[in-house]
C-alpha cells in the first residue's frame, strides 16, 4: 500500500508535467481565456477559514493528496490576497474574501513562489475582482513564466528582487523578504509587522516530514532559511501546508531536519551504507509528524547522501 501511495504521488508530479506539455500542444491560447484549466489538474475543496490576527485570515483547502492553505488580509483600503492556488480554490477564495470584506476592492495578489499548484487561480480572482488587480512576485517568478508561457498563469505585474520590498496597503504593512534560494529561488516571505505574523511556504511546514527524498533541495540552504525565519520579530506563522501556529512550529521543523542530518552523518562516519542507515535510523520523538511512516526513511536517505556529498567536498 505504501509502495502504491508513493507511486501515486510521484506519478501525480509526472502527470502534472505531462499536462503542462499537453496543454501546450493541444490548445490554442484562446482556449484558456476563461476555463478551469488550473483546476483540471488540481481540483481543491474548501475546508475552513481561520482567523490568524486582526483582519488576517488563513483558508484551508484540500485536494486528493494533501492540504493547502492560503492567506488574505483586510486593510482599511481593501484586501490583499496571497497564493490563489487553483481555479476551483480561487472561486471559493473570492466568495470568502467577499464575506469577510464585503464591497471592498482587491488591492493586490501576491505569489509566494513560482510553483503553479500555489498560484494558478489568479485569473479567477481577477475575473471576480477586476482584471487590473496587480500581481506581485519575485522577479525570477516573472522570468520563469515569461520563458515558459504557461497559459493558465497570470504573469506578475510588479516584481521584487532579493533585496525585498515593503508595501503599505491602507493601515497594514506587508514586508516581503527574500530569505534564501532553497526551493525554486523565488520565495517571497511576507511579514505582517502589525500582526507579528509571517507566511512561510514550502521551506518549512507544521509538524511534517520532508517530501519523499527531498528532491532537488539544497538542505543546508533550507535550514538556513528556517533559521532566518526564527530571527524575524514575529510571534505567529501561517504555512501553505499545515495549520497556523506559533513561530515555535518553525523551530520544530529545524530541530527535525537537524536531528535527521545528525543521525545520518553519524551513520556515514561509522561506515554504514545508505541502506543500513535507512534501516537503522529511527526518531520516535517525531513519529507524530505527518507522513512519518511514508517518507521518514526517504528523508534519511536524502540526508545520508547530503552528508556524503559534503564530506567529499571537504
Ligand atoms: Zn513549492
């Protein structure tokens, strides 16, 4: 069963890539003018809305595989919406914004990073709130989509460099920081100083192990980003996967990755093989983390290879 689950998950990622390719081959640009293409590969259902501060809300959705969260803030001038997720999610997202902030305009949409499963629904938000709503993202997000021309992604209209940028929307500040290159080198980390809140997407989550064998991730850089997040002057964190929590949740993620790396390096230094390390290492104190049974051993393998790579470079 576990084997099947892993394969389904891997297959989903492949299928997603295939769908992008097919969408390029099979449809003209016009076919994407209104449709639910974003949702055709990532349909999401609404779960709940959670208040994370005065005028700040996190919305939980789920697809067949996992939970997704996104955020919006209500300011004195209107609403700022983060990751619009997918088309089906964005339709519900619009409804919820209108419920919590009736009659107010949407001032901006902000993309956390370039992964389409978090940002595909912007067309729907703009259909419901105005086609001229600005989209803010890291400059490399714009560069990425300019090259690829993914028809269901609305391009950012304003970009932010690695230096970050502070925006004022009515009575609220949105401080967009760039904390490091792990995970696509395009992650903007929004801080809401008045709310002592930060939005962390995909480089840390809430009590969960890493995805499979951490493919393509610079593990040191990921932990550096987590450490930098802990230095921010915030009390609360919202994630794009996992419920909002106190900032301690980021500390628990960092502790987890440090522990797996420590144990894997110890195994390597003892002369154990990767298979033996995966077999022997167990961290029962993290058994309550989501996906532990499915992916912990693969996390160990990733950390073992990382430790091996680093020891060869020395
Ligand atoms: Zn991502």
